[in-house]
């Protein structure tokens, strides 16, 4: 899965953060951790043993416009 190119561009333009090398990870590639941070998008992790999960609870960004991304970034 490819990260949203609008989000990558906005993070670079507004904050100088280059996310272009980031990618979605498969569950098998995630190390066992005590704390997980997720952005929401109605995604759960039923196969991970999670002691603490901090979820930003952002709704799915599919088909959202630039102002939506900026609003999400500024809230975080």
C-alpha cells in the first residue's frame, strides 16, 4: 500500500518532513511492542497483543481534499 501522496507533499511543504521513504507495514513486519500508536481510519489490530494503544482516531483520508489533511496535521 502506498502512502497518500498529498499527505507526503503537505508534510514536506509545511514542516520539512520527508515521508517519501515511508511505507505501510504488514503485521508480520511489526515488532512486538508494549505501546502502539495508530492514526485510526477504522483499522484495528486483532492479531497483536497490545498493552497500550494510542489511537488518533482520524477518519479515513481516502478522497479527502488538501484542507482535510492540513486540518488533521494541525490537530496532531
